[in-house]
C-alpha cells in the first residue's frame, strides 16, 4: 500500500525526496509531502489539490487506507523533520 501511495504522489509530480510515508500497524498509510509548490496556498487548498491528485491515481478502496498526508513547504518544516529527512 505504501508503494502505491508513493507511486501516485510521484505520478502527481512530486519528487521522491519530497515524500515521507509510513505504514501503521493496521496497514494504513500516512506521512507528509514537503514541496515548494504549496507556497502561498492555504492548508485547505493544499489538501484539495493533493487529494484530487490521489483520486486520479488510486482506486477508492486504496484512498480509504490513507490516514493522513500533511502538506508543508520546505520553510515550514522544523529541525527535527530536517534531521529525519537526512537519514
């Protein structure tokens, strides 16, 4: 499932290094996307665009297995997230 979500995000034009996903114990997927394309957009606009992209690339039953995907710009992430991304 994680690979399917990752591939959908890649197909939507996000770079691999912008995508951070993990699988929950129940097999659902969550994570975040860090992209400069979100600059100047509200969280609602970001989520609307992200989910529109996901709907184009994933079947409804797959979409229901996504817990949450946060959307941030590079400027919005904190030092803890930066350190995790470097691992």
